[in-house]
């Protein structure tokens, strides 16, 4: 299975392209939705893409569509990654999520 990238940053696309990850650079919500439709059409022909990498900034444009893809339990697995500027999430987001899930404060 292969990876596929949807990003808003050409540097991120080039960096991942160097390790063999194909993808597209988009900037507007319409472009993102078009890229997702193109990806879905490709998956109907052949299921060669197993993981969709999408940068945080782009993921913020289409949260409902990403949740729908995640809940469908079909490939590709959707993974949100930071771009070259770093993560937009707070540094302790994993700890907070774990604390919220189990109800115990972690030190």
C-alpha cells in the first residue's frame, strides 16, 4: 500500500516526494474537495493507497469530510500531520487527550 499527500505547502510536498509519497498542493476548500474526489475515484479503480496524509491547515478546512472518511472504516487511513512550520496543536495535546479519556491527571 502507498501513501498519498494533500498539503497546502509545496515544501512539504517536495520533502515527502523525495521519499516516494505522491500528492497535491491545494489552497482552497474547493481544491481540497476536488482532490478528495479524485482520490476516491482512483480508489474505485484500484485500492493502492492505504494512508492519506493531510496537513493540519488543510484538515481544518474540511473537518466533516475527514470525520466521514475515518468513520467509514474503509481505506485510506486518514492521518493529519504538521507541515514545515510545525504543529498547530498545543505541545501537551496527547497528554490532555489521555487525561480526558481515562479521567486521571498525568504528571
